């Protein structure tokens, strides 16, 4: 069972999201918060698998809440669920280490897929904003960097792992796909992040897309 913390200051939104999550038998909303400070407190108390956070909330916004949660409870996977897909929000979410960025206006199936991906240690970005994330990468942390050159410095196995990571697979899923033990995959991912100069899996995935790497293939 995937344990979810849901935080949104609008009761109607919380009700709707909770109802959607309830359609998946593997998801269980263990706590709800109407502001960012309560979200942090509940995340530390319940240690959910996924904290699903709105960005604009009273007392503490969702991005500040995400930063505190990831600092004090790094095992919690954080996904932002928001109406706003502005570049500054996307950039900050990536900087603090959120693994998911989902739009409330997106396909409901995206929300379910995103929660599952983040719970498994993977990353998920709403397809409708993926191009904006890549645009941010060009002008943000990857500005002036040659993604092809960075990826070219990886071993063939690391490129395979990077491609699957970029597709949103978790370490366990990559291990099964490549017939490796999970610890080996974890080692490859750590090496990839260092070689690419990426702070987290989402940044590595963006660099992979910039370099044309997907599904374990190097373009």
C-alpha cells in the first residue's frame, strides 16, 4: 500500500483528489493538511511514501514545505500538484528535490501514474509541461552545458540506466529490466548524477532528454 499525504488549502480540491486516489486500491491517503506548516508536521509524524503538495498555501507555501520535508524526512517522495506551471515554480521544485510536478488541469491518470512513480523512487512530470521543464533546463542549471558531451562521458551501461531513469523507472524497475541487482543500479545512478552534475533524478532525466537519450538508448 502506498501511503499518501495530501496538502491543499482548498477543501473542494482535497475532496476531489482524495476521491480520485481512492479509485486506486494501492493508494491510501493517511493524512490531509490545509496549509504548508501542517503538511510538514504531518509528513514528519506519518512518514508517508508520497507527499502531494499544492504550491500556493497559507502559513508556508508548498515549495518551502517540500524543502523542509526533504531535509528532515528524505525518504518521503514529494510531488507538487498545482494549477500553476510557471517556469519559476518548476525550477524551484527541481532545486529542492521534488520528484513529481503535476498539473491539476491534467488527465487524472497522470496523477495516479505520478504518485506511483514517485513512491517507487522514480520521477514524473506532467507531459503537458515537459517542454517547459526542458526550456528551463536550457536557461537554468544546464545553461551553457553540453548535454551530449556529458552523456558521452558515461559508460554504455550508465547510458542504459540513464535512459530508463529518464523514462521514470525506479531503481527496482531498472534492475529488473537490465537483469541487475538493485544495489548495482543504485551505484550506477549515484555515478550518473556525479558525472552529469545533476542534483537529483529529475535533473538527470532532463539532461538525458536534452541529449536525446531514452529507453536505454543513446542518441
